[in-house]
C-alpha cells in the first residue's frame, strides 16, 4: 500500500462523485445516510463488544456490584453511539464540503477535516472514559509520527529500544501511580495493573509490605491471575472469529499465543517481587520502590514487544504528570485541551488510514474496518482503482 500524495489524490479523485468514494452503496447522498448509520451502528456494536469484554476480564473484583454492571451498560451504549456518530456523520460532512466547493474533493476536505470535526462526538463519552480514549489516540498518533521518522531515516526502532522505552516508562508510571494512592479520586487510567497504596508506618500493621499475607502468595497470585487474563484475551482473539468451527480454532493454538500471557504474568510478578524485597530489606514501604520495580518489570516486554505499548506506558505517565500541572494551575482548565487534542488525533489518524496506510497503526485499521462494518474497505478499494486507471 503506497502513500497517496495530495497532488495524486486531487488529480485522480477531485472530480469523482461522492457516490464512488464516500457512499458507493447508494448514489444519493440522502438515501445513503440510513444505510450508513445502520451499518456503522452494527459495526460499533461488534467492535465495542470485544473492547468491553476485555475490560470486564480486567475488573473481575467488581462483578458482584450491581452498580458496576449498570455503569458498564451505560458506557457501552455511549461508546456505540460515539462510533456510529463519528463514522456516519463523516459521510454527511464530506458530501456537504464537496458541494460547498463546487462538487470537488480536496486532499483535506475529503476526510481529514470531516473526521477532525466529528471528533467532537467524544463528548458522548463520560469524562472518566473520555480521558482513556484521548490517551489511546494520543498513543496512536505518537506511534504514527515515530514510524514516519523511521521511514525518513531519522531514527531506527529496534526491539531493544522498545524494551528500554517500556522499562523507563513503567518505572515512571508506577511511581506516579503510587504517589496518587492516597487521593480520594485518582486520575482515570486504563493500565494493566494498579499498584497497591504505600503502607504507612502509622497504619500499625506488622507487615511492612503493601499487602496482607505472605509475600510469596501475593507474588504468585499476581503472576497467575494476570497470566490467565493474558491467555484469555489471546484465545478470545483467536477463537471468536472462528466460533463456527471451534475444533479448528482450538487446533490452531500455538506457542506464540502464550506470549501475551507470559508478558502479563511476569510484568506483575516481577514488580511485586521487587517491591516486597525492598520493603523487607529497608523495613518500610515507599513510593520510590516503584522506580526500580517498574524498571525491572519492564523486561517482561521482551515476551510481547510492541512500540504501541511502549508509547502507552509513557503517555500514561505523562497523563498523571499533567494532572499535577492542572492541580497546581500551571495548565489552564478553562480550555478543553484534551478534547481538542483528540479531534486532531482522530482527523490525522483516520486520514492516514487512506493516504498513508504503510505506517498507520494497525489499531486504526481494525477500528475503521469493524466500526464501518467493512464499508471502509469498499471505499478504499474504489480509490485505489481510480488511481490505477490514471497511472
């Protein structure tokens, strides 16, 4: 998949009707809308079912609470509406901008500006989830820009560099999370693990570690629990697409499908082991122990190395640091900086899916393909056919 430049797109697609590269399922802009919203609603239901299933696996301790299920149900509906609204409204907006410009598409008005503006639908999400989504899209944008720099020859991304980046990021993230431990309302952050609060000497406990019971049970329980979660996610991704042929799906399980489980389990196990060791050695607990513990735990990323994950841990630390800056009034809270950042990220990434697919993060491909219920692939193939015909 090659890069589609501004000059090439406008020469090939500038005068193409929107019924070819926006809504090929119906020639009429108005009559295409019901089908567009219907398909994006179906696609959003499919996509967010997997997302919320993964989140439920990470929050098993809350399953017995009735309020938890009510909240998750509400969030699921709001997320589905977000996906359907962004994709459906994009088509309407792209057609409208084409009409405003004398029935012509430009490189930016085709999808970058529409997707940037539809980013305002992020307000459909509640504040707690909104910040998680903004954080995710910021990670994806950072990955896209790093890949762009690598392609241009300005840097080289290796597995060793990704691992080192993850180690440093984990160190900072766990430290900042432990500093937040005493707050009544913590910064919303979706990460693999939330470390225990620092145990104060005045707590009166004989155990200096931030947990109850023997250390070896605490460490092994963490390893086993997160190994199981990682394995469940890997198997779900393998089996669900082949649910109609379960025997074939199960027989296709290989050693590589245990990589995520090994990563999850060792990441938590090493972190807990180092914290417990330092607590026992020093005779008291401290947030500072998270620095070496997080750093060494980051070695586990060798099982499942990922640039996206390395960026995510750093952006998580940055998010916690920005909370400190907001609390100290260094950053203004009357300007919706996070939401504006999301709009820019969405517009840039969704634009890259069509115009610069070689380095666009895989998550964006999967998101657009699933939420559009494969309509996105149909549109992209039409664009490629048009470009091939003029070359």
